C-alpha cells in the first residue's frame, strides 16, 4: 500500500503525475469539486454573515467513497489540485471531507507537470491558503446571490428558465451597446486621391496628403476634384525623403487572454476549444516512449514572467537552431499589465526540446495547432528584435497651391523573432509593413513623370462587432473577469441564447436585448463595467488577505436587495 496519497482533479493529470512519483505514492482524481452550494435552494444564510451551506455533490458518491477508502490506508495525504483560487477551494473541501487539519502542510502546487517540478513540489507541502479559498468563496456567494435572486425577476418579466450572471450580464451589455452603436451609426463621406507616377523604369503610387505640406481632409467630391484639377499632368518633384531604422520588439509569451486572442485570430479556435486543448496539454499527453508528458505550463495566468531556467534553455536552443545573432545580449523581460496577478509564469512549453514537429503525430489537430502557437510565441519572446529600414517620401506638384503626396517603403534588414512568429497586425503608424515594399531609386529634386490619378469616394465605417478575440481583449482591458472566466463567460451567454455567432462576429439576439434592458432598468450598477472591475479588484484584495470576504458581500447585498424589491 502506498505511503502517500496524492489527490488531483483529473484522471489524465493523475496518470502523468503517478509516473513521476514512484511506488510509495498513489495518485487519484477527485474529478473536480466534491462539495458545492445546493442547486435546489439559495444555500447562503444572508442573516448570519452570508454563511454558505455546502453539500456533497449528487452523483459523486462513488468517487468520494474511493477517496475515503484510499485515505484510510495512507500515512500522508497531499492535495495537489490546480494552482489557483478554484483549485485551492477544491483542496479545502477535500480537507474538510477527509477531516484533515488545514493548518498542517498538506497542499502542494506546481506550475508545470514535469518530473523535476513534481518531485520538488511533493517534498515541500504548505498549508491551505485560506485567503485564496475565501476569494473563491466570495465569488461563489456573490454569483449565487445575484443569479438566484435575479432569475425569478427575469421569469416574471421575460420568460421562465432565464438566468443572469455578474460577469455574463456586463459582457452581454457590451455586445448590446456595440450593436446599438452600429445601428445608430451615420456614415460620413470622405475622398482619397492616389497618383500613379513613373521613375527609373518603375511605376509607384503616392496618396494625397494636403496642400503646401499641411494635412487636408477631402470631405466632398468638389474637394477631390480640386486636387485632381491641380494634379493632372502637373510636374511632380521629390521634396523630402526621410529614412529611419526601426525595431519591432519581440512579443511577450502568452497570458490566457493573449493565447485566446491568438488562437481565435490565427487558428480559428473558439475560446472554449482553446481552453480544453490547453488543459489537455498541461495535464499530460501520451507522446510515445516518453509516456504521458505535460507539454505546457499552467494555462490560467495573466503573468508574462518566465523562470530563469526556462529562459536559459530557450536561449541555448535559439543559439543552436538560429545562430548567436538571434539571441539578445540580455534576456528579454516583459512588464505585466497593471493589476495582473503574478502567481504563475506565462504559458510556455515545459521543454523546448519537445518541438511541435517532434510531437505532432501524438497530438489531435486542435492540440497541435495550439501547442505550435504556444511554442513559437515563447521562442519568439526570447529572440532578438526585428530590424527594418523605413522611408517616407514627400512629393509636391509645381502648382499653386502645391499638392503634397506621400508614399512609404519598408525593408526588413534582420528578421529576428519574426523567423518563428509573424506579426499578424502590423501597426499602421510605424511605417513597417509585413512584406517588403520598395520604391525606385530617387533623391530630393527627382521628377517622376505623371501617369494617372484615381479619386475615390469612401465612407466611414461603423465600429466592428466583437469577435471572441476582441471581446476577450476588451474584458481584459476593462478589468472584467479573470483568466479563468473569459472562456466560460462567452460560452454561457451563447448557450443562454443572449448572443449568437454569425461567422466570427458576436451578435445580440432579441432575447439578449430584452434581458439586457431589464438589467439596465433595474440593476444599473451590476451591468456597469467599472462596478464589475472594482468587484474583481476587491476579490483580489481578499486573495491578498487585505479584506474579509464577508465585507465585500455586506457592501454589495443591501443596495442589491433594495433594487430587487423595487424591480418586483
């Protein structure tokens, strides 16, 4: 019989970890939560400090019985659930169920499932972190109060079976607000004029910039025709050439948010699928003779930090595979977003030697696509900057007033990190294009020959609808939700029928508009982005031990109850 029982959440994680620990350890899975609030009632005692009433989850009897049986025969019990609030709460519930002393070291955490890290972690258990548990408990109680109290109102005012959620409601409002902006949008006319010129046996184009070097907007056809009259057949002269060397910095390794955005934009993977594949890659995939291996670090993080060991192994790999020029003099270090949690590393491969090509045959298509993105982004993050030469050429007509035209070129001098990771959306204002664009040889005073003019009518575009990628970006920027909530939030509002996907765009349904109107009319603060972001900050304060979780609920509940009474 094993001396130490290790409890994790998932069977695949258990299988990977057991391989690293040897015969003195037995690793079993709880399959997620074993206790939670009851579904049939509120389960929160609002009269007595918002005490939650936890019950053993229905249908988990067999798993719980197995855990208890194994626990009886073990000398030591180690709780090794995920390294976040939810994982800490699962460990706390397991400790309660097994009557473990939570003040004794029984909890281990690890950011990656590799032999060295696992063996080190189990030798260094800590006590359960009550601050983390309380932060999860606060979120759970908050969401339960809101969901169970508002749902009857939606049943009465809209239809039975509907529900509201704290983060979901503000997310639905963002999508509804954007749709209103699009519906209310009035396009404005503007014109562009492009000239085609010829010099040194080459033809090139330049765009009208303004009169006498001052930027001028062309708002009507008459404005454009004035430029056409002055520019047709005119003598053109190169007035100025500005050449500069520009660098494009290597991107930071992935956070949950940037991974979800890139997977959506580059691999057309929805957040739900991305998180599922990331979970599988983290917990362990069977890769032939090596057996089950955790290929990536923990996938719920908003940190861009990586370990010194991972950084060093990346630098050595890059030097060998690409050459010394691709390794920056000093390792690249990235600054996290304000308010980001730095508990875990960024998402990276656990071993750079496990190249995408070497593991492809063992991975499902979605797993491979995601692993390739994570691997290449991590490698790129530790590589040298890309270097470009850019030129901005200003041309003028010899007329009164002078019509000023501009054209740009850019040439990659050194590919740097772009050797492994292309920039999908080059910045429009840095003059650097993704592909080299060259102009004929010219100098100040050169006189290219006029070929033709192309005046074009344009109209301003309404704001774009959110895609899953741009919505995740907005939620992160506004401080709504956390790495663990982006994907389930989007899935929930789609599943509830408040939002639907049309191609890649998120469009509110009639039901979504109606539910959002009820929420806006009765619970304005709940669907307010700032209120929701402030609530996230206070949950972080609970996690940091700066605030009692009950205080947060006490501040929220009385005004909420008042609004609820008025709504009915």
